[in-house]
C-alpha cells in the first residue's frame, strides 16, 4: 500500500466526512464516517481527478460495482489496482 | 370553477414524430432508445439515449427560423402545430387575448449553449452569432408558439427539472379553471442530448449504460431522451359549444415540495402530491385505473414511488396498473410529463395501457402491477400522471375520460 495513495484517499474521505485526516481509521466504512450517497459520488470524482483514473461506479447498483467501497482500506486497495491497470 | 378539456395533442419524440405514430409504438412496446449519434460521443461513458431520429430541420424550418429556434424550440413548434391543428382553434379577436402558452423545460436551449461555449472556449473564437441569447433562453419556445399562433394571454415557462411539464400543465389547468384564460397551449420540451448535456448527467453516476428498466430488480439507472409534447387545454364549455372533440378532461392537480434533499426522493412528498391530486379531483383511489409513473429506472426513484403509491392507494395498490413509458422513450427531463400524458390519453380514449418494457426481474420493493413488457386492454375512467423532480418538487395530474 503506497503511502501517497493512502494519504490522498484519507484526505479525500476526511474532507467529505468533515473530519481531520488523523480521525480516519482504515477499517471504517463510509457509512461509519457519515458519508451519504452524494458524498460518495463526490469522493469518487475527487479520486478520479487526483489519480487521473476512471472509477467504474454506478450509484444504482453499488454492490455490483467492481470498485470495493466497503472500507477506507478497501478503497485504497481498489484505487491502487485501478492505477496499476490504467497507468501501468 | 370551470372544467378543463384537452382538445388537441401533438408530439415529436424518440418513438414517433406524431401522436399516432407514438401511440402505435407504445402499443407495440417498441424501444426508441439506442446508440447516441452526437459529436464527441467517444469521450462519453454513457453512449445511449432516446434521440429523435429521422428529423431534418430543413424540412420544417427555413434558415432564418433555424437561426432563432434551438432544437427544443423546433420540437415545441412541431408538437404545437399538430395539437392546435387537431383542436381546430384559430386565435383572433377576443379569444386571442384569452389564450396563452405555458410550457415546461429544464435545459431550454442547452445545445445552443453547448455549441457556442465550444466555439469560444475550445475553438478560441471571439465572436458568436447575434441571436444566441434569444435562441437559448428557456422561454424561447413559449414565445415562438405565442408569436406563431397569436396567443396573447398568460404565457410563461416553468422550470422544475423533471417535473417541469407537469407543473406547466398544472398551471395551465388552474388558469382555465379559475377563469383567467379560455385556452392554454401547454406541455413541455427538452433537447439536452449534446456532449455537455450528457456529460453533466454522467457525473451523477445514476445513468444506465445499456437500458432503462423501470421497476425491474436489475434496473441500473436512467436513460436520457429528447422531444416535446404539447396539448391544447380548453375551457370545457367553450369546447363543448363549438363541438370540439374532447380527448380527456383534466380534473385535478397537486404539487408538493419534499423540503429534504436535492437529489434523493421522498416517499412522503410523493404521497402528498398523489393524494392531493385525488382530493383536488374529488375522486378516491379506487376510481383510478392507471397511473403513468415517473418510473425513471433508478434504484431510488422506483422503490420510493411504489411505496408512495402503496401508501396512498392501500389495498387498491394491488389492482391499479402503473407503467413507465420512459422504458421506451427515455427520460425527457423537462418534457417528460408531456410525452407521458399521451399514454394517459391512450388509456382513457382507446382503453390501451402502455407497458413498462425491459422488465426482467420482479423487485419486492416495486411489487405493483407495472404492466410488464406488453400493452394491455383495459377500460379506465380516471388516470394519474406522476412527476417527481430533483430538488424534491412533485407534480401530479388527474385526468378523466372525456
């Protein structure tokens, strides 16, 4: 897990949750952090912009998405694999 | 209060360029959604839509007109022409002053904006055509209808996103009901299937990449469409005295605001609008045989709408038919309620209920009779048409057999 990807994702998630990055722990879900569906869509947009990647995500079927958003750690792992796929 | 009749209907939409071809497509459950044919489509993630195909602006409008008419205005004028011709009305003298235009649109001349932003930002041009402002303004279509047909009474444009047309038709209804007008040309139009228009919707992550499947468990979002629906609403006695063919009667209208979330729908707000339309019409739920659903095909709308209908209709929710024709023509945003009103007219006049096509899997959260995949014959005397907009603004119309 590269620290730069992890730090940036924590920063994005913290901004949506209106928390300090130091308050975010890797095992928390977005729901735990009080991030709603609009916050999620905005966070995905920030991730795409920050890493210049395309994130496959349809708000109508989040469970079917290949993009795992079950926890902060899962998001970091998913973004790392997208970076490897799309920019490798 | 005056009664209100519909004495003319017109349309151009992904299913047809006239009312008769549109209703034929709805009866046959045809799908007007397909691959988008627009500039820079390769830079879009969403590449399907309900486009009006086989339409050549040169066949309807000359060069001077096209310089002033955005595509949404062209659609409006084509639909208005069919509706007004059917009504047989001519607007002169006293009637002209008592006749107006109330139309819905969300994006107005969005493709004109798109084209001209592209010219100045992308192509670096420092000059745009002199008529861009009168071409793109949201009231352009209403104004051109008023100018073309000499309609000199109350005229304006309503913009409430996906409920624009229903709000517009509700205003038209109340203008005639209250005696402020004898005739209102009403409905709505939308044409935002351009790169910027689709790109903006794409960002919300609620669009389907393959099909609009309202109420189906495997639905995965909405599909945008374009087009217009225009109707002639007329004082019932005025219509009766001149022997006009009455297509249906508008009997109730209600509008509510969720006052809760900018995109997520509210069951309570929708239910208040549905029950409000029933009480305004002085009918009870058992009298309603068909509901034209908002039915966008998103996870959130369809389950919320079904819950709202179930809460208002109680046991009758199991027997009322409810379908979403967006499965066939897509979501026409500010014009959608107008095109969908055609399905209501078909139900009342012809006894044919338009289907919800693309229905593949039952969803326990949408456990109503959604008239899956095939049109059905049924005699109905009263129908409702639902529209629930982003921003939580809801508008429901109640119609009765003419």
